[in-house]
C-alpha cells in the first residue's frame, strides 16, 4: 500500500508533535502547518491525502479551510466540542470530528477508517447511474451530471458512492453515518439530512434519483446503468 500523506494543521506545538509522532508510528507520512496560510501553501504543492485540522488557528478559521478544500478528506481535531461546532464542521464537508483532549489511539483509528473508506471508493473506478446521466469517476474523484462536472464535498461524494454501490436498497441515517465514519460516527440525523439535501441540490434536475423513504432513510433510484 502506498504511503498516505497527512497534513496536520495545528498551532499548538505539543499537540502537533504528539499527532505527528503517532502518525509516523502508524505508517503515515505527516506534514505540519501551524497556520492557515502555511496549510494552503503546502496544499498548493499537492500530494496530501488527508488533513487533520484544528479550527482555532492564529490567522484564519479552520472552517474557512473546510469551505475551500473540497477534494481532500478532512478530520477536524478541535477543543470546540459543542454540538453546534461539530455540526458546522461536518456541514462544511469535514469527514469526521474529534474533540480535544483526545485519545491518540482513537484518533489513529479514525484516520485509518477514513483511509480505508477512501481506498474502497477508489477501487471501483467508474460508476454510471441513470443510463450514464450521472458518472462517478473515482480515479479523478469527480462526478459528471448530464455531462457537466459538479463540485461535491468529501461527505457528499461519499454518500453518493455509498448509495451507488447498492441502488434500490434503503439506507438508514445510522448506516450512512457508519459507512462514512465507522463505529465512532458523530453525524446526527439532522446533519445527514443536510448533506443529502445539498447533494440533491447539486444534482439539479436529477435530484429525484436520491429518494426519501419516509421514516427509514434514503435510497438511490434503481433506474441505473452499471
């Protein structure tokens, strides 16, 4: 397996050193940025597979980074642990949310879960839905809708791929959350609904492909071309 490059965006030296040590021990390649500006500079160079992001940075809010980075999975690691903070981070596209103080073992388990999910999604290179009207290209991590590329957050992309693996099968909100984040999922039902609503909006006139099953969850229309 190729080495996974992890960007740690953290301005507290003790915490960044702790995370860096455990990432190295777990076989990952860590890079540390102590500010948002430094983080964007590193991201411009490419080769980052996952971001561990603090929200309280000295120059910009970590939430601003979440808004701008849509093609790299993000795990927020923050002392802001209120439900509203967690929901805000996840609604802006973060894959997971870990509150400080944290267990290094649990954090590494979350990192491995995100990596496994990403590798699973990339294993199926191209998925065609609705007779090719929706095309998921995992090599490029992109989605074409009626021939036009649409920009999805990492979470929206994960939800669409999860639905596409078993079209016609109903998925509960808990199943969606666990598929994306593992057993330590923190996504509330409300947050799942927000992600699905945003996904539908971006699908435009094909939004009805994501169907609501009242009282249960969601499913993808069976009218697809594999």
